[in-house]
C-alpha cells in the first residue's frame, strides 16, 4: 500500500519516467510472447525459435537498465527527516522502490498480454485480416505456465536489479572500534555509539580538545584553573573537495573495442557456420559477426566513463576560467554516472549507422522494428534519466553558487559546454566505430 501511495502522489515528471518503464516492459513482453508464438506455430524448427528468444535478450537488458536508472532518480523513496522514526529506513525504502518498479513492469507485461491476445483473435475477431496468424500461432492453445513465466521475466529481473543497486551498504568501521556503520542509498547513516551531552559540542574549545585526545595528544590545562576560550584557526575552514579519481575502465574498454572489431573483421570473411539466424534487417553471416558486435558494444560501454573524465580534464587545461572550471569539474564528478549510459547510446547509434548502407539487408520486419525501438528508446531514456540524477546531485552546489552571486547564465553556459564537449568527442567516435564495423560486411 505504501508503494501505491508513493506512486500515486509523485510529480508528473516522475510519473512520465515510470510510464517509460511500463512502455519498455510492454514492448519486451510482446517480443517474448511472439517468440513463444513462433515456437508453437513451428514445432519442427526449435533452432529458429531459440534464436528468436535469444534476440529478445537485448530488449530485456535495456528495459532493466532503464528501470534501475528511473528508480535511482525517484524522489519518493529518498530518506527524509522523520521517516526513520516510523520504520522507513534505507532498507525499507529500498523495498518500496523495488516494489514500485515491479508494479510498473507488471503493468507493462499485462498490456503486452492484452495486445498479444487481441492480435491472435482470442479476445475478439481476427484483426488485420489474419496477417499475424503465422507469427502468433493463432488457433493454437497458448500454454499458461510458459506465458506467465515469460511475462514475469522482466518484472523479476528489474525489481531484483533495483534492490541490488539501492541496497544499504556498510562502509568502514565505527568510530568506537565496533562494527561498521550502515549507510543508505542517499547518505542515511546509522546511529553513533557515543552520545554527546547538550552544549558539549563546539563550546570552550572542547571540539579541538576532543580531536587532540582522539589523536593521542593531551592538552595541558591552565594552572590558575580558568577555562580558556579558543578561537578556531583560519585553517579550519573546509576546502573544496577534490574531484573523483579517473575511472579505470578506459584501457580495458579500448582493448575490448579493438578485439570486437578484429573478431568481426575475421568472421566476416569466413563461411556461415550455421549459427543463430539474425533478424531480417541484419546481414546473414557466421556467429563471429554477432560476437564482434557484442564485444564492440561492451567496449564502448567500458571506455565511455574514462573518456568522459578525460573530457572534463581537458576542459580545465591551460589556465581555465570559471566557466571551463565548472564544466570540467562537473564532467569529472559525473564521469561514471553519465559515461556508462552514453557509451550504450554510442553502441546503439553505431550499430544503426553500420546497418544502414548494407546491401541486400532484407526487409525490416515489424518485430525487428519493435525490438530496435525498445533498445534505442531505453538507451536514450536511460541517458536522459542519468542526466536528471546528476542534476539532482548538483542541486546543493548550484544553490550555493547562486547564493554567492554566480549568474544563472554562467551555470547554463557550463551545462552547454559540457554537452558540447561530449558531443564533440563521442560523435566522431560513434561514426568511426560504425564505419569500421560496416566495412567488413559491405564486401
């Protein structure tokens, strides 16, 4: 009930992101049911039926990725003052977020089932003059256990992924030397064992004395018994935090990308090995071509965070001003959060560009179009959702800069500079990878 109340009371932008998860789950569930229908209509071709089911894995992965990104930006499941007192700690909020994700995915799966049954003619007359009879196995009894298993695949995987990503973690030992201190997803911490009395913190130099005693130094007391009031030194003002270290996946990403292109080039000249058949819009060929494409996509996803961090580092090079400093530091802080979805978008875009000029690529069937739309839409929506999450995390810094008198035009200019730098780097990279991937297949 709590998950339903939080879902109903969310803002329109949050509801729109949840509807995107529902739409992606509906498209993926329909593809899974179509694979089941093809298996029922062609019982003598188990290899083709298995290949269609395997080609449903990219939409499933894209839907789960989008569901996790939407759950991370959901403000309804963030810890707020007073929630822990009523039993809504980090673990309970994680369960609420997983339940909300499961509800969105289940709604999409039910929509997919209704559309599938309507196209089969089970709910009303046969639509489209029976054009979908062969693909959907119209007239054949639909196995209920198999259908429910396929429809439950996306909700179960998405909710499990959300629960794993948003789980409370334990970071480091407690100050008293006991067990670890529990931290929630958004910084909710456990209770410290040592309690301080009223007025003892920060009065009459006790904070400095406590720090000195914690470091093993005893401060001498005045001989006359008076209490010395000490003023904190100027060095106690906290400095700006250092940027996050560079992600370590850049060399691995480059190596995997080069290996994928090499495997694709080698496999393109080989004969067909009877591997899994590709969809109608993709060129037929050996299994190595498919493996090369997968390695190329994984390489782009691995190297994108490191490349994003490098873009931020280059923006701050050679005596940067305030605009370049804000833009570069922002990219360095958001390298992992923005880089991974951006790498997935580059992989999808490079695959689309590589398939466009191929000769004799066959017809672009409706199921292939649906699968491509689900993968592309989920990749773009995940990137936009990650940008929203980054903006939410920067809200405190942005508010502090505005209080200090920074003009709003400067902040907008920094955001535009970040977007321009990423486009200038990842745009040519996508085109180069697409040309290299399409070159072996064009001969």
